[in-house]
């Protein structure tokens, strides 16, 4: 028996490699200089970022004593423009921070919050870590895969239903722990929480998003779109105080989260005071 690509075990494989995914950074391979002439070019990538984004980039850099420390919010700034981190975005960050493209790419490909292909108007993240999965997260994710795709062709991880960046488009991802185990299973839309989800609630949520609505999150600030959330993560908010408060304020605590503290207060429970114990001596070698 052979397998299409290498797999663990004693079986042979039909090929010795797996095809690269759609988000690969490799455009082509040049076997010799003559062929390379049509592939490799010294022409710099187009700067697609306007004067306002350049000014915001300099504002971000000014927050830090060392400019390279500004890379994470700079990548969020790039995503607020394009909805993902493109090669142009990587070149922009590298030039602004005096880094190499490789240094920026190493960071952009390490963190899952930086998308390497265009994202939808909304990013829907379904927690499929242990507790959420056991409470129904896996079932919710599978239901959304077929609801946004089809039974025959379910929507995959980090794939988009609709045209990326266009109104009503949704990028679906399964996420590691979203730090809300007391409210499992949870979904985030553009990083805002929708707690205590069911398959039916999740379907109604994405249907509302596709219809242009913005349901109120269970906790946190009012819902925006993915690009708007990315601009906030880069550290930019409205100058008007009322608009600023509207964008950032929202309930952040839940009854479930505070239940233990409330019981402790009602029953007079306190944590024992830590004793000042001297450190043991380390044997000399």
C-alpha cells in the first residue's frame, strides 16, 4: 500500500514531498541564471501605503526606545490597510524599522494573528482547545464549516466565505485557548467574545454578520470589522472622547468569572498568607 504523501508508519509513499499550501511565500524556483532573469528582479515592491499610514508608522515607532520593538503593532497597522500581511506590507515594515525582509517575515509567520492571505470583513475564531472542544466547540466549528461552505466542500481553517475584504465575507479559523474556559464554548468575532455558544447560536451569528449586522458581543467593546480591530490593536482610536469610549468600553466581567470570588467573600474565605521561607543553600560543586 502506498500513500499520496509521506505518512508515519512502514508504508511507502508515492511522492517524497507534500505540495506547498496556498499561503507559501515561494513564488517560483529558478534553476539557472537564464531562467532566473524572468523570475528574480531587483525592482522594489510597490509602496501601497499612503501618507497617513506612513505618519501612523512613525507614531508607533516613537513609542519605543528601540525602533525594532515596534514591529508587532506595525504588522497590525499593515493588516488594518490590506486585511492581511502581504509582501508589500513586509517590505514596508522592514524599511520603516531598518530591518531585513527576512526578520519581518520571521515574526509575521510565527504568530497566527498575522494573516498571510486576505481576510474576510469578519474573522470568526472558534475555540477548539480541550474544554471548549468537550463542551461543543468541535461540533460548532464543524457546523460552521459546512454552513459557510457545504457538506461536500466544507470551509477550511483560515479560509474565507465570500470575497475577502468585501462586506459580508467571513474568514473561519479554529483557535487555541481563547482564555474563557468558564464560559465555554466560546467564539470570537474580530477578537470580541461571544460566550456560551451552541451550534444554533453560532449559525445565527455568522448569518447576521453576512447580512451586514453587528451583533453585540457578550463582553467587551462594540463589534467592528477585522480592519477596524487591527487599527485598534496598532494603538489608534478616535480622538473624540465620546467616540473613543464607545469604541473601547464594554462589560468585561461575567457572573461565571466572579462566582468564586463572590462565594469566598460571602463565606469569609481568604487565602493563607505566604510564609517568608529562606531559600535552601545550594551545594558547592
